[in-house]
C-alpha cells in the first residue's frame, strides 16, 4: 500500500495503477462499514484507492468538525488489511482548498430535503469534495454505503449530470450485532446512549413489518415510527421520512418503492439510518452493482 | 473528421484518440478567432476535438438564445479545414441537460464583476457546461480566446479548484482589419453599427498609449476611455474597467499588470473587448502556453 500526502503524490501514484480503479472516499476513523467498501473495491477492481479527509466544507460552523474523531495510523493499517493499493490522506485542508479557492458544485432538488433541510450547506460540501476526488483519483467505480442514502442519491445525480465516467456502487449498511448502523459518530455515545441507539433499527424493522402487513399509508408509517422512537426518553426525533427515492418527496401512499429514513438525536449525537421498501430493494433503481 | 451527435457517440470516438488531446469548446457560427484555436489545437496536440453547442444555461431569459446565429454545415467545413479530428455537436439541449438535471458548478468572487454583474447566471452556465465538456472530452489542453477574458479567468479558476488535469491555453484575440474583435455576435450589427464598432479597439489603443505615456491612475484611464466611447452617438457604455487580472477588483493605481475591459452596446448588440497592461502581457500570470 502506498500513501499520498499531497495532490502531486496522488497524481504520480495514480499514473501507475492498473484499471479499473475502485475508489472509497472516507473521512477516516474507519469501521467495518468502510472496510466492507474497501474489500469490495479490492475484489472487484484491478486497483483500490481510498481517501481519508475530514472535509471541512461539509460541516457547518456549529457542527463537530474539530471534534470529529481521527486516527490515521489505525485507518492505514485497516485499509492495508482490506487490500487497498493507494491511500490519499492530505496533510492539510489547504492542500485541498488552497487560498483563493472559489468553486462549488451544487446538486439541487433532493439536497433541500432530509439532511439538507437541517444542514443547508452540507451537500454542497459533499458534492464539491467528491467531484474533486473523482477528478484526482479518476476511478472507474466509486463505492458508497447505503447508511448515507441521501448522499448516495446526490452522488448518483452528480455522476449523471456532470458526465463522470464512473459506476456508482451503493453497498449495504453494516450494523453492530444489536442493529445499530456503523458510524464514526457512534464513538460519541455514552454507554447509556449506546444502549438506546438501536431504537433506529427497531423503527426501520417496524416500517418493514408494517409494509409486509399491507400498510401503504406514508402518514401512518411515519406516525408509528415516530411513536416508537419517542418512547425512548433519550431519543429526540429530527425527522422520520417515507419518501420517493428518486425525488425524496414525502409519499402519501407507498408506491413501488419508498425510502424510509430517520434522523434522531441520542443525547448530543445525531444518528441517521434508512431502509428501502419493499424490504431488500436497492436504493438506486437502475443496476449499479459491478459487472 | 468524425462527428458525434450524442454523448455516447462522443465517448466511443474519444476512446480511440491519441493523447494529448486538445479541446476547443465553441457555440458555433465560427469565425477566424475560433479557427485560430482549432488550428493551434491541431498543431500542438496529437488529436483535436471541438464542440459546437449553444449552451442555453449561460443565457438569461432576456438574452439572445433563440436568435443566436447557427450554421452547422459551415462550421463543420471550417473545423475540418483546421485539422479537427472529432466534433461534438449534440442534436438537442436535452442530450446535455436531460430531464431532472440538477447539478451546477459555480465559481465565486471574480464572477460577480464585469460580465457577471450584468449577467448574474451567465458564468454558472459557462462553468457547468465547461466542466461537463471537460469530463466528456478529457482533454490534456483546452483552448480559449482572450476576447472573453473573464471567461478565461473563470475557467482557469475552475481547472485549479476542481483539480482538472488540463492545461489552459488562452490565445490572442483575432481582429478584423479595422480592429473589431471577431465575435459571432458581430453578425447582428447593421452596416452603420458595424462602422461604429471599432470604437472599442480605439479605446483599448488609448489605454495602451496612456499607459506608455506613464499614466497609472485607474480612474483617469477609465474616464478617458469612457469619454472616447461616448463620443460615438451609437455607443452606450455598459462598463469600462481597469482591474486586477487576478481578482477583477478595480484598480486605483495600475500596478504590475492590469486588465482593461469594455462592454459597449452598439445599437442592440452588446460587444466586449479587452487588453492587458503593460501592452503585450499575458492574461494569466503563470505560464499557460504549450510546452
């Protein structure tokens, strides 16, 4: 495994990689979710590249940029074990956003809902850093986790709209044994909060069982999930959404597919999770797994 | 020369091109200015690609999108004579901006001044189409004319900020014998307007001679050029700018370099032109001509 600490080092290492290149962008402090993406990139592509960069432009001034957990040595060991060939871990924010930086990539429509509603500049930061990393790494395939479902939809739109010659692979959410979706932010949870956190997965299980029992009312599903989450005294519901996966518009009636997504604060930690109905459906309608 | 009328045709033709690829994006209705770029791409690169697309997103609803002159057959013959290998001329706007299109590239700062001040969404459209074309054509070099100086500065910023692996070449403005900068919009001018149009070049000549006589006051240069232009009854001055070429901020005192740029309406036709002081200086400070 080779480590690039600058853009010029990355460009030099990229030149020698066999194609197809698979790319896993991360903010570091890796967990099994990231590693499942890295292993898949290694298995399905001739070379696997990962990036580790806590992207400041996707945090708002009130968010946890400074506190975001970091452990580069541990991340590098984990990526090496997953078969990653090149890691891009820039030494500073200025390497990525030098003085005078002025260019932004925005995806409209779906970014105004859900995460975008409470984090108005978040997806501008995400789309911009991903566009930059795509241009630096020039992958044939990019791997994202379904845990951040709206992010995956934004990247799907970005790839299609700007004509990136990249296949997007959205991999299943990896969970702890009790159902909590893996997230670098889980480290913020106190022991008592950690015990409350699987309420998100239980709410998604309820959505799936309601659907299987024939429930098709978006309002009823939202109401039942909200009630389940509110039953936990540590949980504060930010949103419970039952939406069209293409537009993220809330559904009155669940049609052929629906994205059920949640954002819930457990103490000070904001957790998100989601599932697609019918249970087991892919997030993206067209085929996105590797050929 | 091969013609691609769709994105998929372009992708297929691009695969077979030797590198480096030189790219000349145009809105068609070509003139000698475009051809000087196409010839240079042909001479300096292993393959030359041109695009012909009247990009709707860089026109405001009140501008001349529908009236913009078009002549594809003539354009293709001209590009062939200039040694172009592949032309991308999509058959429809929807090929480039399909239904549901939602992604925009914005360059801040310099886009709010000069052309951007009177055309607020213009450079968003320019940056977006150029980013898309760069991703489709994947050139090693891109050729733009200095006549649209602010556009060249925006593309320079776009390339640097999004990490496009592209060398920007800004080629000198090509002029009619009487000094009028070549522009597809010159075709709008009536005979009497056409005779008034070289006033722009005379104003730039005045700026150069003032500078050579030691004049360094931005206000004085602006004032003298404005007076010259206003002397023509057909001319209405939109702006006369003496600005820092890096920031486009108006200069009180002309320092090591200044961009003198003009926008003037002759009748209903809005013309732009510019020169860099000291006379003969490049628009971009760092070296951008081909190695």
